[in-house]
């Protein structure tokens, strides 16, 4: 998307991403060992378990098993409060082989 271009009045920022469990079976084992019912028909969502346990208990018990991937670059006005992304070109990442 960036390809070294700048757009007047706009910048690239990290887009929104959704949290997910890094290991569903570890979440199930950890929560069940603590006496927490984690199953509907499948493992409850992060939001549902967070509501059931409360944010602090959820974070203490399962926080290490939740990952939040980086969002895709999004073009927004310069007035957006998110920091601009610094994108390097592939040529900057590799050195010439001699």
C-alpha cells in the first residue's frame, strides 16, 4: 500500500486487529483447572470469558494465552491520534552480497 508514497493530509497507521487465543487447548485446561466453565459448544470467546471472569481475573489467569496480531496498514487523516507507521523497503533490509 505504501510503496514509498506519501499522500498529502494522510498517513498510514496500524489498523484494528482482533485478539485470539494462542493455544485453545491450554486455555481450556488452565481455565477448567481453576473451575471455570469454558465451553458453549466450542470454547467461549475472549470477550465472553472476560465478562464471566472479570478483566483482572481473566488477565491473571489467561492473559499469557491471548495474542493480538498487528493490524493491516490503514490510510487515515493526519489528525488521527494513532502514530504513523514507519515502513522500510525490502532494499533497506538486505545488504548486497559480494
